[in-house]
């Protein structure tokens, strides 16, 4: 199985003032509904099931926040990666566009509801444009999101330079509803709140088997089992062999993160408005600051050999093109996580016989997972399709899955070439 065995991101756990722990399952139990996966999507779904009157158990294979939720960069972004508002409405419907547009509100609402201490900053998300053509698209995209109800605005070259604290981009746009959090602390705080509401959470309780028995499901763990009517699967890229067809329908991608030491006065000149930042490149460049003035960034690698050395060096070089002082600063923090990508870069909802799953945040997981909790709960409970905000689809394993999963990262050089072809890289 491929659930996370390593400790969570050291920086986020070091900074977290939230704490949470729950016992493993050591008995046979019954519940109305079971959620598999203790990340943000699973916790939000468990809360929604509880609010719909279900006695709910959540099973986490490792520890809450040990997967992608606790390893993210921490940017809260109420958009999708590749699809603008018109494309979302056309492909998945206006209700889902409304859900995406309000997804950051849901996350920050949970922060307020449960008093989650996660260094939440809601000063906006910047998307700088790395070429003149992308700047024109950014202006149009901002207008489209305004039309969709988002607090967005285009930024010209001078405005984006001031917002970043350095030249190098041609314009962009700002989504004022976005921001950043300590994602590990948020996940622990959400677990604390959900457990206090009445959800039974069991850590170190991997779901090893999922069997249909009449009108019930039986979920087997190493030291117990749960009998339930409804099952919601929220394991992302960490599902392993529990639902093999689901696992083969996504491309698991390793995302790497690195962080500087606290930058002192220099931090005040970088992202002076304390925005989150991710640009328009396909080989994405992104960053945000933590509460102590570290710059937290990351990236992708075509080959993983020596990642702990190569990735921080790559990030430092890129950051130094904007902020030359960074070139001499150490980057002592490094970690990675696996995210579930879909080929069409859209989220997928699957269901059948009291079983439902949600996959494919494609790098927009924090806000989207919070907003999707109610949708996944309703899908598991058998709500009519016309009532579901995200239309369900059949699970479709990818052809030649093993080859695709093992070679997907090799497309990265092509993405870098496409970025370079638009404008010489920073």
C-alpha cells in the first residue's frame, strides 16, 4: 500500500500550534457512514455526513494530515488550474462554477467556526503573467472571474511589480478572496473540530479491504472492521489497492517544497502585501511567506534522483532571479507529497451502491476539498444526480496506466520549452 509513512512536513509541524491524535480501530464497529482518508477532503466530508444525521467514522491509514493536505505549499486559491469560469460552467455546469468561486470562503469559514490556529492570511492570491500574451489573458481572466462573482482585478506591469517586490513579470491579476495557511495546522484543527462535533476518527487504521455484503459495506482494517451503509473515499493519490480502478484513473505526481531560513528585513520587501503567488507558467513558479518570514516555494523535477539537493538549488536559483539576495541564503527545509492529477485537469466525482469518491484537485486542493465535502457526502448517500453540484462520472482507468504513471513527469522538459518559447525565462 502507498499511504504516507514519513512524518509530515517538518516546517509545518514545527510551526503548528494545533495538536490532534486519535486511537486506532481495535474492534468491530457499525456506523451509518464511513469516510476513508484523514485529509481535508475526508474531514470536510465527515462533517457534512454528520450534519446530514449520519453516525460517522473516519479511518486514516497513517496520521491526520500526513498526506497531501499537510504537505502542500498552503496557498488558498478559489479557481481551477487550467479552466477559467466560462470553461468550468460549460464543462461542469454553473452550480459547480459557483462552488469553486466560493471555495475559499468555505475554508476560511471553517477556520472561524472551529477557531483553527493555522496562521491564516487572507490578503489575496496573485497570478503574475510571464509573457505579454499571458498578461492579456490574465486581464480577460480577471474580468471573467468578476463576472462569476469573485473579488478579482487585473494588474498592469507596474502594479504586479509592486505586489511582488521585484520586476520580471508583464502584468497579471489578483484574487482578493485567496490567501495562505499552514496546511498541516489547518488539517489538525479541522480534525479537532470535526471530532468535537461527533465524528469518530481512527488514525493508524488503514482500510485494507472494501467488501459489499448485501445492502452494507464491510471495511477491514488491521485490527478491526466497520459495517456501514455508506462509504466516501477521499484518499487522493494515497489510495493504493483499496479501489484499484480508482487508483488507475489518476496520475500521481510528486510535488516538492522548500523553504528558506527566516529572511529578516528582506522578507518585508518580498510580497509586501503578504499575498500568495503562483504564476502562469506550465512549469509553475510559486511562493508565499510563513509567519516568521521564511519564503516557501517549490517545484517539479523530471527525475527524482537527488531531489533533496537538486530541488532546493533549483528553487534558490529561480527566486534569486527576482530577489538576488536569496542566492546566498540557505534553504534548510525540504519535503514532498503526492497529488492526484487527472488527464483533463478537472475534478472527478464517482459513485455507485452507497460508495462515492472524489479525486483530481490538480494543485487546488485546499479550498476545493473544503467545498467538496458536502458534494461527496450527498453522492455517497445517493442524492439524485441533478442535485449534485459536480456531475458524477464512471471510473475510467487510464490505458497503459503503469507506463503513464511512471513517465508522466518526463513531460516537464516540454512544459519548460513551451514556457521559454513564450518569453525568455526569468
